[in-house]
C-alpha cells in the first residue's frame, strides 16, 4: 500500500534533507567548526557539530517513518472500508429490488390504497439503513400470527405471508451484517486517521525546526546554495520551500494540508 499524496510529498522533502545531512553535513560541520574556532577562549572547544547533525538525522528519520507508517495503515483501512461499502451497496440493491417486486405484487392483490396497512412506505427507500429497517419491520409483520392482512381484491387470490418473510430473511440478515461491517470499518478508519493526524502534525513541527537549524548551520558555514535548498516552506507544512508545487487532487476529508508555519 502506497502513502497518500500529501504524505508522499512530505516524505520526499524529508529524504532531501536527510541526503543533505549525509552527503554535505560533514563539510558543513567542518567549515562551521573552523569559523567558530576563531572565537574560542582558552580551554574551550567547539561542540561536535557532526554528532549533532547525526542525532538530528535520526530524529528526522524517526518522525518520517512514524508518519508514513501511520498513513499507510490509514490507507489500508480506507481500502478495506471500500470493499465493505461495495458489499453493503450490492446487498441493499438486492433487497430494494425484492421489496419493489413484493410491493407490485401486493398492489395487485390489495390495491394501492392498502399498501401502508401491509407495511410498505409510499416510496421504497434507497438508504441502506432505512431500507434495512423497513424490510426488517415488514418481515416481522409477515411472520407475526396476529397480523391480519386486508382482504384481497379477488377472492381467488391468496398471499403466503410466511413465504414472503422467508424470502426477505436472508437478505435482511445479509444487509444487517454488511452494515455492521461498514460501521466497524468506519470506527477503525477514524482511529487510524486520528493516529495519522497526530503523526503528521508531529512530523511537520520536527521537520520545520530541524530543516531551519540545518539551513542556518549551512549558511553560517558559507554554503549558501545548500542552505537555500534546505529552507523549510512557510506555506506547505513538512516540506522545503524550493520544492516545486505540483497540481494535486482535492485532499481526502481529514487530510487537508494546513498552511500555517509551526
């Protein structure tokens, strides 16, 4: 499962910064150490800047990995959710078709004015939860021995209420199971989305300050071109300012990219 588009953009910026530390960090540390040496007093030493960079590299890697893993977990849950939604919709369509057929049959038996007495609504609903409730209520009504159906329009016609209920039962049970699965997946997706949001927010803050520290370090080392490439964006959280902005589709709900500098 691939990361979402916005997380993938952040990951790309993170890798750019990681590469800068690994490839050019030693030179920047050496240059700045030499410059700072001019201001040392007797007995003082310049801090080990390369060790600091190495620790910041590990920090950034950990924040990036945590974000990507949380995002992939959320994408996986959303994919599972889509499968359950498709099954729910297919089951709903079968139940709707069955209710419409029953409604047409009962209309022929009893007339349009008596449909409500049997348990049919004016129009067959399309919402999965609503159609489940209507079908379940109708099934229970048809099974209830106390239910008195209206007299048919023609005495020669007969309607087997229990048989109708038997047809509805597997469809009602299948839709109930599908609704349960969808609701469970929604809760799981909400949970993984919350974890993802937390990890992305943490990454954005960590990336901004690590990249800014490195920008200043490289600049003070006299490596201005490299420093400019590391400058964190003030408009696009978790990314560098020099990275081109591609056209993106509208982000999914809960995934909108903020533009406020941490």
